[in-house]
C-alpha cells in the first residue's frame, strides 16, 4: 500500500510540473501572437509598374497553365484586330517559331512613337508596353470606338510575362525598334531605316519563371483565330507554324458573322436557306446580328 501511495504521489507531482510548463508555453505563445498581429502602414506593399502582373499573373490572364499561355497571343492579336475594326488594318499574321517564341504582325497604323510629356517624355510606344491602362482605348480622340482584349492592359501584361519581347514599328516614315526583358526596356526606342508602309510587329518569348510549359498548341490558336476572322469581316488572319509540322492556315470571311452562322450550321438542317443579317452603328458603338434557325 505504501509503495502504491508513493507512486501515486510521484505521478501527481509530475503532472503538476507538466501543467505549469504548458501554461507558461501558452502564455508565451499568446504574447508572441499579440506582438505579431500588429497591422499598420508599414505592412502595406505597393507594387510598382508591371511588378503586380508578375506577382499575380492569374489576375490578368486567368492562369499560368495552357489557358494563360495562349491568352498572351490573343492579347497581342486583339490589338491588331482593333486596328482592323477601326478601318486601318487588313491583315494579321501569327508565326510560331522553333524556340517557342511567337510573332504577331499587322499592317495597321503602328503604335505611336512620339514622346509624351505627361509620361516623363517617354515615347508613347514604351508607355503602352510598360504601363497598365495606357492605350488608345480610353480617350475621345483618334483611338478606338470599340475594342477587344484587356482594354489597355493586354500588351503590357504580355510584356511583363515574357522573358524577352522585341518591338518593331513602321510609322512616320521609319522603322522603330525596342527590346524588353521581363517588362523592362533594354534600351531606348531607336529610329532605323526609312519605310513607306505602316504596321506593328511584336515577337515575344513566354517566361519560364511564370509558365511551366511554353509550347503553343497550333489547333488551340487556329480555332481562336478562325473565330477572330469571323468576327472581323474582311480581315485576313494567318497562322504559320515554323516548328516540326510546318502547318499553315489562313482565314478570311467577307461575310463576317453571317459566314460564322453558316459555318455553325454546316452539319445541321437549317429551317430557312437565307441567313438573317442586319447591322447598326451610332455614337456609342456598333452591332451586327446574324440568325438562322435549324431543326436540331
């Protein structure tokens, strides 16, 4: 009985020490949590320039997987399409290169190159490539009444998420060039040889620090570019693959969305032969409608 009592006493004494240690630990933890829970002005982070895009790319292109990767191409193409809708471009060519870079060329007016006083006297092209919400889609001047893409964000986002981007502009009687690395200019916009035509060429390599796989899928791009051609009447869109397969497709639809409806109903049984089509435009924008019912 005595031995049993001693063992029991020892057990209680040990338990008391353990409990005290636990209480002291809990007190220290609460104290540390209280110190670490302060939240003030020093905890606010301001991301400058395109740094926000690189920190949270999904906010701008949806993901860093295949969907986001191909979205880079769409954004550059949408700028060319805006020129076509405004009546200044008739052709867009997208070329996929063996090194996983992509080139988009259009015959539009070319991104403006004159210097902007309100942007520290930087060339307009550099401002467009390095500044969010900069472009010809906000003012009431000679920009765009209608536009697609991320509305003044797209091409700067592409620049931010590219390991390298090379810009070539044919405008004001000369070729203008500038290169960027992860959104930052590698040098000034340079004026080169004289030319008579106009247009913009952008070549970019997606950044492997952002994307796990930077190989573009030809069929994914072809499907999107076909729809782009349908929705932009009279615009010639080409997709060229310089990689192993060497594939090439070309889209041109003079009937616009009427041709799109015809394409959608190719394998169906239309209830009427003629496609209903009408369009309208006012100071607020323009609209096109094409209809054809089928028995499906």
